């Protein structure tokens, strides 16, 4: 039953992302083996929207670890369980809670033994900053723990770079780049575990710096990011942006025009109640990395529901043919706005 629910929810999320994202650029999917144990290791710039976008673009069912705090609501926790999410606890969740990670890691090792796919964010926390941060060793504990328990098991690690044109802004524009598989077995030496950990962390980190936009986190970071933002570069053109950063050679500033303001006003008038609900919820979001998460979550539920209710009311007075035309037109207007609206940087 969970298997069926997973793919139903996945289909709904993919449909929602079509209306939410201006463009999702995918590259490197041919690097993903169709069978066998895989651990995807991704950077983490933008809250829960990151795993949703990545997992919805992987054909195999993917389990993933997310911060335990999102499981506080029991109803939401059930929904997340259907999606294959598992809570991972940090010190801020309470020192005693950390022991729960042992059971979660054991479940992860078992999933790898069963040749499933697992998605982990080894940076540990989300952060909008356009840099690959030092990786924690949590994912290596899972990898090497599985190889210790199941010596004949082969596990591939695939780095995944995710880059947003402007995190927290709608419509979203995203690039997802799947890297070259790394065979974890080649790095596992139980007699030199620290060295094994450092070696595979470096392999993953080096790939992530090429798979996503990476501005070295030094004294020149802010200067370079401000320059790129001022030039209105396309951050989802990851290879070219990284070349600019390395060479310090930047193009001329682009002029971005926006002729969709009238269409936006029409959509707001047609979606007034869900729009007002979102504006109220947005004021309570304390972490900017969760703006996209909440906006997408509310949009995928409230907007279609509101259009359906209005369509039903229209059907009472004008018939179902008119109601269907209204519902279809409402969705079409949102799609047109999403695909045509420019996505400037900061």
C-alpha cells in the first residue's frame, strides 16, 4: 500500500512542481544505476523543497533523511512516512534524542542491504549561501556501517548538486546535476576508518563543487556573489558560472524585463483566498530557507482545491461545461505565468 501511495504522491508533487517551477534542468541521470544500493549525497540550500525536487526526478523509490523537527505534527509525520522520509536528530533536538539516530541509521543500513536508494544531505543543515560547506561524517557512518554488516554488498555514492536561481522566490528555476558514481567499497578500510572517511568525503565534496554553483567561502565570497547578482547571471548554468568564479571573468549585465504583472493580478483576483492565506502564513516563517517549502506545500493543496470549489459553484449556475472551461483556464493561466515570468537574482 505504501508503495502505491508513494508513487501517487510523487506524481502529484511532479505535477505541482510543473506549475511552481519555471524550469527544472536535469543532467547526469544516465549516471544512476537502475539496480543496486545507492546513496545520493546532495548539497542543501533550500529546506524541504530540496528532497522533493530531487526525489521526484529519480525514477527509483528514494528514502531520505530530514530534520526531526518536521515530524512534530503527527498527521504530517504520517504523510512524510509515506514519502519515505526518516527523521534524523541533532543536538538542538535534545541530547537524549540523539540515541534515536541509532535506530534510524540501522534502518538506513538495512535499506542499502535491500539495494534501495537513500538521499542524504551531508552538509547537515540547509543554507542559502552559494558554497559547498564541510561535510559531516554521518553519511560515512551509514556507508561503512552497512559494508561492515554486509561485506559482499556494493554501494554507490552519487553526489547531487542542486542550484536555485533565487531560493525563496516564485517562480523557481532549478538545476539538478547528478555526478559520477563513487564505489564506497573502494574507500572502506576498517583498519583506517578515519582515513577512509576523509577520502570519500573529499571525493563527494569535490564533485559537489562542480555540480552546483560554488563560491569559495573566504573573504571574497560576498564580493563575488554581489557581482554575480548585479549581473543577473543564470545560476542554473552551473558550469559557466563556476568558470566565471574561478577565472574572475564576468559578462555584461543582462536586462531582465517583466511583462507578466497584469497576468499576476488576474491570477491573484481569481485565487484571492489561497493567496491571502499564503500571505498570512509567510509572515510566520522564521527561516528564509523554508519559504519555498511552505509556499509549495500550501499551493499544491489550496489553489487546486479553491479552483475546484469555484468550479463546482459555477457548475450550479452555468453547467459543467462552463465549470470545466473555468478550471482548465485557471490552471493554464498559472502555468503561463510560471513559465514566462523572469527569475531575477537577489
